[in-house]
């Protein structure tokens, strides 16, 4: 199945990351596992900056249960990347985040992926409802329902 690239306008929140020399693999482009680190950084930065997640004390935490990435164009040091974030699905205890990776000032994604957080009680690790404050924040970056 072919996945098409997205545009910047398809995303609601952005986080800029500077590539590092060590991000390149032996073939001269960013190693694929680095993209997953960028996804995690962009989403958690959004949650922390908006006071929806206290990584040390929050009684509810998000655990990643699924992740995927499609690559369209290579990135390499010294590119600057912007990670676009949106919420594709907001369930009772889970969230599907979609992320787009944009190279420098380009308008089309070089890569696109997703990951799913299931929110759980920090101690028991049992699923719980997405807390109200977090739910309200996530609704601000919720992807509009397609009308096709």
C-alpha cells in the first residue's frame, strides 16, 4: 500500500530539531531509528510544555503500543527538521498520534508516521481514561474528520 506525503498545513503543532553528525548512518543519511526518537520528542515536548504531563509525578502515563513510519525522501546532517504533530484518534484510554517530518523549509513530508499511546496508571500499569486536562489539550490538535 502506498502512503502519500503530507503538507505542513495538515498538522496542528510543530517542533524543530537540529540533526546531529551522529544521526547519519554509513550511507550518509539519517538512520531510521532516529525518526522514532523525533516522534517521541515532539509529542512529549508538546504534552510537557502545555502542562499536561509531569514525567516524574504524573499518576497516569502513556505507553507506546504501536509505531510505524513511511519514508519519502532522505534527510542528512546538517538538515534542520520540523516535526508536525496531530491526533488522528482520541479514544477512551488511547491516542493515535500522527507525525510528519519536514526537511528544512520544505512543505511536503520527507517521512510520515504514527504511534499509539495507551494511558495507564503509573503503578498498576492498567489502562485508565485519558485525563480531562490531557484530553482537552489533545482535542486542540485533533485531525478533522475527512469528508470524502
